[in-house]
C-alpha cells in the first residue's frame, strides 16, 4: 500500500464532524448525487451568483477548474484512491441539493454502532479540492468568501425552519448496504450524545445525568422534544446544575468557556507572525483584526480548544468582569493551511480544516469578546470563538458595558462546531489543569464552566 495512504488512514477526525471511515462520506456523496439527479432544481440565487462570479473572472474560473483537476491527479493519496466530486459545476449542483437538507445521524449495520454524521456537508464535498494549491488561492479570495457567506445564510433559513427538523424523528432507513440513517431523537443517537456529555472531564465528581432529557432542556412529551428546527436542537442548552461553575467566589480560578477539548497552550505570543507557514504560529494583530488592544497581549498566552459535533455549542464567560467591546470579524470559510494540504509529505488533512486550527484564528470568521476581569492580576482578556467551514455563524449575545459573572453565556455557534481561543496579557501567570491529559487533536472534552486554570 502507498505510504501516504497508510498515513492518511491512521489520521483521526477530531470533533466527530465527519465519520472516521472515509467510505461513509463516499456513500453519502453518492446518495446526494442521486438525490440531485432525481430532483433537479434551478440553482438558488446565491449559488447562481457564485457561478456567475466565477465564470466572469478568468482567474477564478481557472482556479475553480484546476482545484478539482489537481485533486483528481492526487486521488492515489486519498484513503479510497478516488475523488467523488469531479468538477466545479458538479459541486454547485450538489451544493444546491444541500440547501434543503439537514445533517443526519448514521449507524453502522455490521457492528450496530453509531457511525457519525456529516456535520460539515459542504466541507465533505471540498475536502480534497481545498488541499490543492489552486484551492488555496480560490478560497482565499475575498469575493468568493463574501458569496459563501450569502450561501450559508440561505442554508441557515432552512436550518432555522420547521422543515429542517425531519432529521430529528425520521424513520430508520438505509443509506447503503452497510449504513442506516437514524433519527437524532431515537435511542441510538440519544445514547451517543449522552455518552459524549458524560465523558467530558472536569473538577470534582461528574454532575452529568444518564439520559438525554435530564441532561438537556427539552420536552419529551412533544414528538420533536420541543425543538422547532434543526438549529434549536443544535444549540440546545443544559439543564440547571448539569454544568456547575467552579469556584464561583474565587476570581483566581478561570473556567472553561466552551465544552471543548484542549488543543494547545502557547506563551510569549508575537504581535505579528507568519501564521501561514507550516508551524502555524499565532499572530495577534491578525487574530484580533488589528484591534488597538493587540499590543496589550504581545508576549502573552493563547489557549486553544476545539468543540465536538455531538456536544454543546454555546460560549460562557471564563471570568467575572465587564464586557469592554465585542464584534464579529468576517473571514474565510473553506481555506486551510496549504502545508496541511497535498504539500504535506504525509498526505492532505482528511477532515480539513481540522489540522489548520491555529492558522484559522487569523483568517476565518470569528468573534472577539474583550472582558476586563474583576481580578486585576488578569485584567483585560479576550475570548475568540472561531468558525470553521459551515460553522461560521458567530452569534454574540452580550454587548459592551454588560457585567458578566463567571459562567454567564456570551454567545453561540450555529449550524456546526468550531474552535476557540482565550487570550491573556503578558505577565498573567497561569497554571492549567487538563485533568490528566495532554492537549492535542486526540484530547477529550473538558466540561464547560469547570476550572481550567488558576492565576499564580
């Protein structure tokens, strides 16, 4: 077997946004191709506008064609030795089909085990084209990203409508000979969500109950458990007491802002660095969109962690203090670090842009929430939720001047999951606690609101 193929098969898919087995993605794309062929529809306006934008610009047109051709030439480096989507025109038709679907849950027939979901359906179509040089240039283009923002906004209208909740209660059916489509509110999917919630680590004894309806706010007497749409299900909240706030009276304890797995901690971070290189160093000016406060964080600490598909997608304040300012920075949607693409000798990231998370802090759509902590040893800090691919709807629910207590809600991601950073100034000495694990793409979630770090 080709060495690159062996390496690729061993790479993980952190967060569970796409199935571990690439064959499930291949079969899902085949089903989408069949669906589109059987129910052809005109391109929705924002997708038609993307087509027209690309066709009117010779450089964009060449890049759009080339990224699929380059991916095809590299197909021997992919897990199954094949590329499912052959052209930009085919991608547009499949993208059009996604606009009236919501993410589904799957079960493996031979093992009867959950086999994941396609939480990033558009990303699944672009996984390999993103990994090419032409794909890098195409998805770095500001006009392309503006148009994808419109497309994702159009899809959001469906995901926020009652029509999208069919996936919550749909009858069990076959995706293919080896995979079942199962309802999200069925026993199997509920059990998997309960397992993910109960597996999260944190301070003290585990406060997580043993059933979906006792963990999450819902109404089991209603056929859809009270969820009016897919997005309402996705942004569901914990019941009171399920995620208690650690050390509420101690401002020296910083709590976890998201239900998330620790990726890395970097100290002595530079104000400006070459974030696009293989090492993906943090660059504060770029991360903070050249905000005037960036100089205050030079030489400071960045903590980054990533969210999981089956978990909780709201953000909470890691400290008590005052919101100084907030804003959303528009950025890219399907750009990955080029050294995590086919330039990587070990092969391209099979679930891009997971391996590009530090890079994304400088380029992707993200929220900036600056908090002046009550503890003067912390002072000004910043929470930076970062959108990845489809998950670029950063919804901030606080405003400048608000007082927040540790554990209060700051906002949420819609339609998918992502990554986030906590920024601290130079001189803020922190002792992190990861509960026996090492930060990495293999890490397990820490409970939201649990103790994350202590100020020395």
